[in-house]
C-alpha cells in the first residue's frame, strides 16, 4: 500500500500491517509509478476476464513486453540490474530529475 492510500485506512490491523512508513525499504521507492503501472494494467481487465489460463498467461507476457517497450522507447535500460541505493526501478531520482529537485 502506498503512502497516498494509507491515510484512509484507519482499521487497527491496517495501521499495524500495512503502514508503508514502518518499512524502511519502501521509503526510497517510487510508489506513484507502481500506481500508474497498476492503473495501466487494470485497463485490460475486461479483456482478460473470460480468458482461459493459457491465454491469460500470454496476455501477461504481452503486457510486460509492451510495458518494457514503452521504457525502451525513452532510452531506459529495463534489463539492467538495479544498483544498491538507486538505479532502474528503485524510485531514486535520475540524473535528469536531479536538476528539478
């Protein structure tokens, strides 16, 4: 659960188990990109609803490929292993973003 959605969860169980502020590893992650990716994938839900397992697996692979292609078009190396404390998928600011911070 990201920081934005956690504010609305007042149940004691959610406060104990879903608080992103209690997990140090999540503090450096770009949670908004997770939300954006989920929103993009969710758009294919009606298409996938009645698929059998084989076709659903194919759709998942196709969507992953399409997602990676979107980044490759921008020059992002999606195959690279993330570096400790930064790098692809870490949520750390890129060199382009550093000037804006």
